[in-house]
């Protein structure tokens, strides 16, 4: 009989439950006080909405995201790098998480330390026009000068991405908000 290697490690049990979408376990551990869904790491300033999408190879399933949103975890919190949970969801190409965060009020215009906003990360998921549309509905600034390019997002997309598969639709949608 195999034993659980994380039997005595609540942190790893929580990480596994997050990864697997084991909401019953998360609720039980939260109810018993064995873990605090509102916990923020020090010095990184990561909340659980940041942490669940750090592993781009295995980002959190939607029920895990919703669990933390329902618990009141701050959707626009910035970590020590200026990254919000939406930055991490975009980087992990977790479209369902990004959409849930946006529906919960995530701001697509918050810059990280490199002056990159989540809206400027749409290149990670050009096929997810629903996310772009929600970002634009949430006030996404297509005129923001993203990163170090010195170019506005829409200008950059037109200049460098217009011939790449999937980006024509992004540009067309962004132009509706110009």
C-alpha cells in the first residue's frame, strides 16, 4: 500500500488540491483553520490567486480559481514584481482563469516592474478573443506603451504581428476600441 508522501505537509497537500481542483479538501482545511486562503507570502507578496498559476505546465483548473475568488482573495494584488494574478494566468496560458479573474474585476492595465500589462500578454493566447473582449470591456488600454518597445499595444500589433496567424482578429477587435 502506497503512503501519501505529503501526509505531514499541509502546504504540499494544499498545492496538490489546488492543482487537482480538489475543492472539497480546500474547503475542509479552510473550515478547520489548517490553512488560510487569504494568506500572503513574505517577501514575495503572493496570494493564492498568484500561486495557483505559477506553474505554466499545470495551471489551476477553473474550480480552484473560483474557490479563491469566492473566499475574497484580492484579484488585483501586486506581488514583489508588480505582477497580478491576471499576469500569471496570462503567462500560464490559462484562459479560463484569466476570464474568471476579469469577470471578478481584474484590471488589465496594471503594469508589472517591466511595464508589461496583462492586455499586452494577449500574444500568449491569440485564439482566446473572449479574453481580449473582456479586457477591452474592463477598460483595457490599447494605447498603453507596453514594456520597452516604446510602441502602443495596437501600434505594435499592427506593425509586428499583422501577418501572424490569429493576430488579424486581435487587431480588428482592438481597433473597435481605438
